[in-house]
C-alpha cells in the first residue's frame, strides 16, 4: 500500500523483552539480545531499558552498528510533592542531559505522586491512585512547565506520559494538565494501551489532543484479561503478569482509526511498540516481528 506518513519511524521499547519494573519478567534477555532482536524485527529506534549501558560512549556505537537510534527514556517526576519535587527535578535534568548526549529529541516524564505504582513514599497498589487536590495540581503543572523549559533550552521536547494509576490517566485529567501547562513546553505521549485500560475513547483522544501529541506508544489490550482485571480489581503489575498487554494487531484496539487520525493531522516522529513482557513463550522476538509486519501492512511504512 501507499505510505500513510512521510516522516514517521517505528521503534520498539525494551520492555517488550525485559520489564523495567518487575525484575522477574524477561530478566533472561541481555542488552545484546534486546537490541539484536529489535533490529532484526525491522525497527530503527529503541528506548532506554534497565539492561542498557549508561555510558554514551558505549551505548551509542552499539546501537549504531545495529541501525538503531535511542529515541528517549522514562523520567520519574514527583512535582506534586513539595518535599520531593526538587530532588526529582535534579534527577530529571541529569537524565535529560544523558538523552541529549545520545542525540534524543524527546524526554519522557511521568508523575509518581500519589500513583499506584511509583510513589516512593507509599506502595499504593492495593489502595489505588491518590488523585491531586488543587494545590498539588498547581505544583505538578509548575514543575512540568519548568521541566519543559529546561528541555527546550537543550533543544529537546518534553512529552508527558498519560498513564494508568497516576494523576493523569483520563481524557479529563489530560485536558486539565494541558490547560495548566504551556503548550510550547509540555506535550503529550499518547499510549494506546493505557488509554484503553482507563476506558478512554482512543479516536476521540487522538483527535482532540492532536496538536499536543508528539510521541506515541503502541500497545494493544487483550479484552478478556481486561474484563477479569476490572472485575476483580487486579492491580497494574499483576495485570501485566496476567498478560493484559500485547502488541498492535494482537488485541482489540482499532489501529487503522488511530493511524488515520495521525495522518490527518500530519503526525511526524516516533511510534514505539511497547507491550510489557509477561512470559517468554512465545518469544518476545516473535511478538516484535508480528507487530512490525502488522504496522507495515496498515501504514505502508
């Protein structure tokens, strides 16, 4: 088919092989396994993973010889927490400078304050997310604006990851974040799997926030697993272990509709296949290839 996009590249997240949050998922994969298989499956970009060397002088040539570019990586923030916001902002800047040295254009931010997964003050998996009050919303938005300004000064773009179990996981919360932040400093990472998990209308979300979406994660959902997760109130990490996420084309999300909207709004940049590793059979490589072939089939890219 004719190419839908003139300047879109597909990458793969290392979490397809080795989970960043749960060491027992995919730990058998080495850094070399991950980057070799990502390249062999037809991807040209990859995000940072826990098995990756943190020295650009080592990492950059290893990626280059496989035809891969580092696209970005995850940065925890705690901007909504008065006690921890400065510490996490310093860490954010340090990570951003690493990404700059690696030639990345994007820096991914995700807020941990009150989240069900990453708030260092309290493990909230069973309690669920603690939503922001107005004071926390202001702290959070001010922090994002400052982080976005820092990225812009460095020639990069801050993309905020709308994510299950955090302060920003719905359409309405994304709208509030956008209203409170500078549109020239803070953009959106739209993740199809997390949006569907949270009951968000995906085509409506992509259409409505098209001007702010600068980075896309492509993960699919197994509807039967989602039904069980919702019925029994299974926490996020255990939902991953149960296999709630899979690659595009293997679940229930209508990716043709998503691609049509992105094409309509002249989307450019990275789209990253990111389906959390949950078991090693069938192999992650087979999932990665299946996703790449499916995306080529529906986009021509």
